[in-house]
C-alpha cells in the first residue's frame, strides 16, 4: 500500500472594506446656500420691519434731512445680498414754496447703500445714493435764486472772516448716481421748453463744500422732433449753489450734434442748414470779479451745407474759438478774443449778448452787438461757402485772391451792419469761360445806409473789354452816386460768368453780341432795388446782337438798339432786328410802373413763320414727334404772365397762305401768353379789311378772329390759289368770325368753327354756265353772270354750310342752300324762281349741284306728284 504525504491548507482571512468619507469641500455649497437664505430672510425681515413699524417714518425723516426737502415714498425694500441696501419705490421730493408748488425731484426708485459702521453703532448713515429714471426741476425765481441752494451743502466759512457762522453740516451721503434721468428748467412758474434727457453719471463730494461731477445728457425741446441732438458731457468740480458754485472748474462738451437739430433746439426752426457741431468748453470761476465766470470755448462746425443740396467733399468747415466772460447777476454775456478759422482763412471778432433789448424789440429777446475787427479770407473758401448754400454753382471754376472784411453791428435792429470789404485783385478761370475774368482792386464800405466803392474794374480777356464801377459824392448829397460804364465785345461773357456762380441774370434769355453801357444810380442805398439812369447800346455798327427767349423757337438776330433809362421812364429805339422771318424797326417805351408801349413795323410777315416761331411743337425733337408717349413734358411756350406790352403794329405785307394782306396796321396787346390785335386795317386784293385777332398760347393754343371786308376782288383773290385760279370774279363784301384751337394744323382744321355773311357784286363763274346748265339739266361750259350774289354761312367739322344763298341776274333769280367741304366738293340744292322765257306762274324747278368745285355735276330733283 502506497502512502501519500500532503501539507494541510491555511485558512483564508477576509478583510472588510474600509468605510468611505465625504470630502469637506462638498459641504460648502450647503453652508453658502444656507447663509444666502439667512441673509435673504434677514433682509425680508428688515423690509417687513420697515414697512409695518415706525422705522419707516424715521428712514423717511433721514432722507428729508439728507436732501433738504420733504420726501414721499410709496414703499421700502431692504436687502443684504450686495451689502446693506435700502430701496425706496416711487420717491417724490417736495419743492421749496419760494420756487413753486411742483415737485423738486421725482424718481421711480431710490437705492441707498448703508454703511456697516453706522449699522453696527445703531445709526443710519447713507453711503451711495442711486436714482433710477429721476426727473429734476431746476427753478430760478424772480430774485435770481436757484432751488438747488439748500440741497447741496454750503461751503465752510472763510478763515479770515470775523463773523461767526454756524458750522457747515457734514456731507450727508457719499455719492449720488443717476441713471436715465431728466432735468427740466423753469423760470418761476413758467416751464421752459428746454430739457435734458438720458441724464447718466454721478455727483460726489470732493471735500468740504466742493463737489465732483461727471454727467452725460441729451438736450431736447418740447414740441420739436430731433434726430441727432448730440451728447452733452459735463465733468469737473464746483462748490454748492448757495455759494454760487464757487470755486468751480468744469469741462463741458457737446459732440456729434446735427446743426439742424441744434437750431431746432435753439430757435424751433433749422433754417435749412445741415452739418455737424462739436462744442467744447472750460468754465472757471473768476478770481478777479465776484460771481464772475471765465469760459474758454471751441466750436467746430463741419460739412455745412443747405438742406436741399447734396453733401460735397468741399463743404465748408469752420472753427470758432472764444473767451466768454459772464456774471450771473448781470444780463450781459461778453465774447472776447473770438477767432474764426477756415481752411485758408481766419478772422478775429468780439460780441456782446444782452438780455435788456433796445426800444422796439420784444421782451426776453436778446440783443446782439458784434464786430469783425480783422480778417483774411481766401476767395476759394468763400467759393466753397457759396457752393454749399447756393445751387447751380459750377464745379469747374476756380477763384484766386484774398479779401479783408470788417463788420460792425448796427445801432438798431432795422439797420444793416456796417461793412468794410477790400479785395486785392481776383482771377476767375473755368473751361466754360471764353476768356479769363479779372477783378481789379475792390474797396467797398457801407455804413448807416451809405455805400462807398472805389473805382473797380471787371475785365473779360483784354483791358478794352471790361466794366468799370465807381462812386462819386457831391457836396451836400446824403448818398453817393454809383457809375457803371463799359464795353463788352460779347455780352454772353457776363451772363456765363454770373451763371458759373449760380446767378441766372438772364432768366432764360440768351443775349450774345457787343454791348455798351453808361448807367448811374443817384440816391440809391440799395443798388439792386433802384433802377438806374443812363444808356445801353446793343450791337455795333457792323455786328448786331442775337437774343434767344424761352417762348420763341428761334433767336432774334441782327439786333441794333439804343436804350435810354430815366427815373420815370424807359425808351428803347430799335433800328434793326430780324424776327419771324421779317426785318423790324421801332421803339419801346415804359412810364413809371406801367407796361411797355411799342410802335413796330416790319417789311413782310407770314403766318407760317409766326407759327414756326411760336408753336411749341416746332421745338419737339424727332423722338418727341414719333414717340410722343416718351415725352412727359406738356407743350408750353414758357411765356411769363408778367410780360405786359401794348402798342401799334404795322406790316407792309402779311401772308396767311394762300392770301396776302398789304399795309396791315393795328393795335397789338400782349398780356403774358395772351395776344390780342384790335382795330386792324389793311388792303386786301383791291379792297379793304378790318379785323380783330386774339390768341392764347397756352399748352393747347386757341385762336379767335373777327373780320369784315369790303370790295375784295375775287379774281385777284382766287389767283393766289392754284386750284381756284380764274374761277371767280367780282367784288365781295361781308363779315366773318372764326374760332380754332390746337398746336398742329390738323388740330386747327378739325376744331375750326366759323360763321358769317357775304355779298358779291358783278359775280362771274368762269367754268360753268349755270343758268344754261340748269335749263338743260347738264353741265355746260361757259360763264355765269350775276348782278349780285349773297349768302350766310357757317363752318364746322370740315365743311362750310351755306344758307340763304341768292343769285340775281337780269334774266333769273336762283335760291339755294348746301355745303362745300374742305376738299372743295360741292353739295348744293338750287331753285330757279323765275326766268324771262318761262311763265312766272309755272312751278319752280329744284336742282342738285354735286362734285368737285372745278367740274360739278347737275341733276334735277323730281317734283312730288300732286294727289288727286
């Protein structure tokens, strides 16, 4: 038997796991949360304590003591979360009765941070006071006192003062913070329209009786809408208002303010000025004058221009730097050492602003006296100002030269300021000018209604082509006499030069050619308001002038005229002019304020030429006529309603195709775009005519003619019409009136309406023997002879209608009626009443005459069969 030896196994011991421990840092949130809950509960408890215990009245009394005004609070809240803080809702601070009965300060909420030291000692000590959406009324009463006087603490008494004074109270709070506030201004009970909104910043004490502030606000005015009023920023130190804010040093700025809004705030109107204003001021209390202030200001104005003109890179900019002396006790503001700076110009000035207006000025209206003592003005800077505030100034003109200007305010508001202007030559160049323009030395003075100008010349190219202006003073005369004389080879140079500066002196009339003038103004304080005396010559011996007007399609050519200007009359003598296809001569006269009276004569005048000159359709382009829907402009002659003239017109030969009137004379009256010719007489184909004519050249012209004629030779009249030549003869008399409207010939014919009557003696029809044709009921060539013919007629819708037609001959009497259209086609009904060959008691026969006037057809109209 085999035996096996083995070692016994040791028992295994199991070690129980160690118990896990919670880290201590995980317990801190619980404690923190517990602490915050306790703090919140403590704050809620204090809030309840304040609301429902007499402690509320004590806190309100403490606020009244701190602000020096009665206080009303809707409710209080207390919190310890961000330090001991007391929050009052709907707070109103009452006003001192001396300044009115409205509130002094009102805020949605007032937050006061309390000092721990005071709380631990059982005292209520105010720290930082925060006002949310406050509204403050700043009032100045009739005594000149401000309602802030008792709010801010008074300064300590002077160390050298021998008068005992109560000790200044300690500062009652550490800091005042303002968020989204408003400041209103009042003068006694009157609330001013100005206010500051969006007031944000702080005020805090900087020592006994001194305060530091840093505030921002946006200015506004009641009933005025502003878009970019800018931001006001005030910072610095000052004393209390009861010490008249002395001593003080404040820095103020008004930045990013639109000029239009600045003017709206100041004057309720922006006057059409656009630009940006930046204003900076440093104000200090004066050490020399009691209650005085010394203010250093700097105003920067950029991109100035008129409201309806586009912003340009060269819009003017200017800086105004001034020192202001102001004493609140005095109604005067002194502006000393004023410096005005432009890009290349500068000036020094001074001004006084007084709130005691002179007689004749409304109360509370400031009176301003000012003076510009010295200046140097670059004329290109002046040109930039002109471009910014005057339209149509050319971009390609350049003005070189400098001017010196001095200005002094007038003695009364009704007077103009005294001005002294000196220019040491100037040159104007531009591609649009035919020749360069040179201005000589200018020395101009204006004072108390008297203007003085040293001799000055304006030269166009050469020295012989210039205008000269000067003044002469006679002994005993109150005002000097101005004298303008010169000779221009091309009057258009003056017109183009003025138009380059945006001045339309021609008012749409283009005058070209040589001109000479010799004009004087006597006793004329304002040249532009007083007519001159003297002479003007248009045209030269060899060359005449040309004139283009807005209401004529073609220019007047070869004008040679002499004009005399007198104090009570004007006379223009025209030796020659070409217009309306005719050669003209005559005169124009005007007395006092009446219209022009003329006497004109022409060699020949054609209605077609008048239409070509006056009809607005002659000015339309090819596209306007072919594509009228592209032309949005109404046809108009652009004749001004101020044009008033009347006079006598004589024309040797007037043609209204195909007829002609010779030695036509009449009274012509022009009133704006209306023209009337009356009492017209002329020779008309061996006879005489009298007529009146009215035309209204409105967008749709209208015409009206009344005419009577006597012993007109029909043979000569028909000879001027190829289709009617040698068809008629006789002597015609009668009357006719016509009306038509339209700008085109087709419109005139379509609208033509007329009526009249005519009588013709010794009538002959050369292409038809009418009586023979009627007897044979067929057209027979030959001549029709009638002792007399008469008819009344009307015309409309393209045809002439005859009534009461009567033809008398020794052997027959023919009556009829019918029509003749504008294409000369007849449709007449005729009746032969008696003949020598037939029995007078026989019934009359009716005939119809139709077809072309040159070869009509005749047919008998059957008589009705009598009834049995």
